[in-house]
C-alpha cells in the first residue's frame, strides 16, 4: 500500500481543497463546528464554549513515539496539539492545554510550516490532536502545505464529539481517523466530561468516519497505517466508561474487524484528584474485565496496554 496518495493531496490537485477551506471558514461566522453549535461569530472575536478564536492556537508540535504501533512506527507520529476543547473532562490529562488554554495563536502559514517541518523530521504522518474547533484553520494550512510538498497521511485525533457537517468538510481530506468512544451513558458523559448528548453524536460520528474510510486499516510496506480508522477507548475506574457496552456497539454497528485500542493509562489528573470515583488508577481486575469485554464483543483487531503497577 506504499503507493497510496493522501486524500488531501488529491483534492488539492483538483482545486477542491481550497474550496473546502473557504467553505469551512464561513462556519466561523456562526460557529457550528461541534455539536454544541454555539453560533458565535469567531471572526468578530466572539468566543463560544470551547473558547477558540479566529486563529488556530497550538500548544506543542513534535515527534511522538508512543501512539499505536502503525501510527508511531519507527520514526514517530508528527503530533500537533491544539489548545482548548469542546469537552470539560474532569480527568483530562492534558488539562493545561485543553482547559487552561496554554498555547499560542498561529497563522495558516505557520501551521503549514509545522506540518512540513514534522514531515522533514521523518514523521510517518501528521497527527492533529483535538482538532475539531479548528477545522477551518487546518484546511487553510493544509492547502498551503500541500502546495509546498506535504505528502504524508493526515490523522484526525479526536474525542469523537463531532458534527456530521464538519465531518462532511473532511471527507477525502482525512486519511486516518483516531476517534475516542468514551461512554455509552449520556448522563455519565455529561457529569464527568461536560458533553451534551455525547453518545448520540459520538455514534453518528463513528458511523460517518467508518463510511468515509472503511473498516480495513491499510498499511504500507513498513507496516505504517496510510488509511483507515482506529477507535480508542479509555477504561475508567468503577466501570464509569461502560466498556462492555461501548465495545459491543462498535462490533455490532461498525464491524468486529475495526481496530480498537483499549487504553489502561488512566490516572487522576486535574479535577479527578481526590474525586470519590475518579481519584484512583485502574485495578488489575478492572482492566482484565475490559479485555474480557473486548473478547466477548467479538472484536478481532486492536491493542492493549501494560497496566501501571502503581494504583
């Protein structure tokens, strides 16, 4: 699969990528990029729930060696961490970036330069982390980067709280989707992460991502992903992430062949410190039950993590 051309490059050559970027920018005048549909005019300086403005804000960009094996490979994934977020997870492990807004505003040219620099460093892909509220700015930067020689796959690394209209802007642009499937219970999603109707929007989004890129994770000759979808699920203590229900839905409504990453890396951070339910790490038994749920769902592909022995 080494000859697969990134979708955004095909659209750039057709002139479609520039059109998408222009269309996406119009959404900033009455922002509806995420399911909250705040309706604020970000072009005029108004801020909605996520507190993102007219320019993209980037907290960090670097080579990341610790993603799933077909993402990080031997040379790393080129991650760009965007500031702010459409959620309010009590346990966010990147809360200085997502909740406190650490980062700096960048122009489309600067963002394109980051992408090209990460490619020059040998990264297998460009990994957009928490990108939803900056889709218009990303598309504008991508048009510039494509014209200047960007040619590695594009990853969309998201909480999975997406609107179908935004995903429509990304069809044919994103090569690999990396969405979370956090919960199967709307009330818990709202209580712990501040999401409104998360399960409804998350499941619609996953179905659409699946439609766009399919169930098969295509790999090149080095075993690096060039197209497809990986669903991530962070296991929370006390069964708060409803792991059996989430995994069963993925297998039944998407495909048992979808790659799923069952993550054990939870630790109390931000407002979870001292929390009566979230204030501890996973136990061995809890993670073992999550892996059993993976098998019970009939899922065939994915990854597990080594559980940190400190609880």
